[in-house]
């Protein structure tokens, strides 16, 4: 049996092929895991570069290696959109690897060690989005200002996290938006939001003013702001969920990719994790290149990419619009199983 056919069989029977760990999960737990056979088969798809690479070698590929080594070997000006979710300045374990908290100055130096290599890789029209928490956000801003034009800071509500007895609960994160130049892509029409209207005013003739009546109530299509409260962090009952400790929602990446790239563009993620950036890029008709040092996470990315061929849906995004959080039941059309 060919390699591709074996992969298709694995995908078709993925719910029957469970590891001991997944057997212990709750019945409705849809977290994606890997069997040993999947690690072997998806591992064959991973790439590693040791010499300067051509774009044809990197297109729609997952590189399994240290991003600090890979960046020097990537081609000039091949990236249209860069999204990076680097380790925050927190002590946290990622599978078998740990990132230890350092001083803010040391963290800024670490950021500079790879952000400083990005200008060579980016097109003149490219955009950059880099994630951080409240503590590391200022360091990200300072490093970006040395190399790019900082446009905005997005703050998104994570709506999860532990409370604190002596501080405010931390339930938000930042994403810094920058560009290489003043000539960049921003598709505002692609990222508008459909929201409930609390005060449905009418004009003198009695017609709705900037809203439309719908079966579940009046709604308005509005411009998005830099405060995002419509996201859900992946959790155990969502089919996009993995065991990666800092996985970002597909909906978050969809907003960024739709706003700051065109179909056919190349989206690059130097800290790919379990593959959300590449998966959403594929679902939205973009090319992708990702670098991930952990082999298990890189294999999870390849598994999710294979599943995306069968199901291109993105939870919370439908019919060209982003919906408010927890509004799936109000959408008029019947949603797919992924929703």
C-alpha cells in the first residue's frame, strides 16, 4: 500500500485508533492525538534544511528543526505574511522542552536574535504579527520598532485562566501588528463581524438603520476593532484541539490571514507548534511554511493538514463573516459537524 493510501486509511479510522492515553479521556473529548504509527508516517512528511533552500523546497512544508538555525537558510523575500507565537517569558514546558523565565532585558535580547533576521525574508508588502502576554508585550514592541513600522496592538480575550488572590485575573493576550513598508495588504471587507444590535433604531420611514432583521433578532455587520472578544481558546470538545499548551484558535489565525494576505500568498510561522497557522492558511487558499522544533508537534501539524483536506471549516467563521462567540446556534444555515 502506498504512503498516501496508508495516510488516508489512518484518517478514515482515526477515532478507532486510540492510544492508551486517549482511551482514558472523556467520551466527548475530541482532542487530536497521535498513535505511534501516525508519528512514523507523518514524520516522513517533515523536512529539515541544512543548506540555503529554494522556495520550491519550502512551499507547503513543515520544517522540524530549531528556527534559529533555519532562518539563516531560508530564501530572500519569500514571505507575504508572518505570524509568530513564540514562547512567552514564562517558565513553561512544551512536551519535552522547557522555556525558563528570564529578565525582561534578556527576553528582549532573545527576541532580537530572531526578529532581527526577519527583514531579509519578508517582501516589501509583507505584514508581521507577533504574540505576547502583558509582561513581554513591551519588549516585543521595542524590538519591532527597530526593524518595522508598528501599526497596532491587538488585545484578545482569552476567557480562560486561573484566578488570583492578590492580583487581577490575567485573561488577555496581545498581538503586535507591523509592516515592512507603507505599502501592505489589508482586506477590511474580509474580516467584518456580524453582531447583535441592542438598540435597533429606524429611520423616519420606519426602515432599519444600519441593521437587518433576522430570525434570532436584529444584526449588524461592522468593522472589527483591535479588541477581540469573540474567540474561544481550543478545549477538549473542539475538533481542532491538541495537547499543545499554548495553541491558538483557528478563528484567530483566520482573522489575520484574511486581513493581511491574498489567496496564493505565502504565510510563514517560525514557531509553528501544533500547526494552526499552516492549517488555516491551507483552508483559506494560501501557501504556508512552518518551523517547529518538537517532532511530535510537527507531526500533529501534518495530521491536522491532512484532516483539513476533508473539512475546511473554521469554527466561528461562516459565509464570509466572523460571528460572535457562542453564537453558533443562532446561525441560520445548518452548520457542519465541525461547528
